[in-house]
């Protein structure tokens, strides 16, 4: 599990970027997309 202080710092940074419009300035184009591939992959393996 990640260190809670690291998570808190990330959440606070995101909240600030959302509040001041910085996130939207960098990533606002995402809102216009009809689909997006974020690269999430699930790999499952069995090792004998």
C-alpha cells in the first residue's frame, strides 16, 4: 500500500489543479473525446 502522505500530497495537488483551471488547461481536450485508451491492462499468469 502506498504511503498515505504521498497519496494526500497527490490528492491535494490534483484538487488545486482542478480549482485553478491548470488541469483543464493541460488535459481539457480529453473531455471532447468520444473514446480513449488509457493503456490499462490486466495480465494473469499461473506459474507451475
